[in-house]
C-alpha cells in the first residue's frame, strides 16, 4: 500500500521551527563522533548550544 500524503496519522515534527534543508557539517577530532552519539538527545542539545553561542556573540555574528 503506498503512503498517502497529508495522512492525519503521519509523522509529526517535534520542533517548533522547520530545519534548514542543508545540514551544517564540521570536522571533529578522532573518536568524538562516537562519543557524541552515545549522549542522550545529543542533536537537540547541540542545537541549543549553537543557539547559545550565537546569542553570546550578539552583533558580532552579522
């Protein structure tokens, strides 16, 4: 059975704002990726840290 668009039982987004279509990527030291993935809810926590970093720098980010 094919998936029906706009199905009321379809997946719902947990975030308030939509994500950017292109992801942000950066290199990390060896072993960091595996350790990060072991942290519960790591993606949302990392997004909050990025937001805090931007707020700390205020007008310098423009």
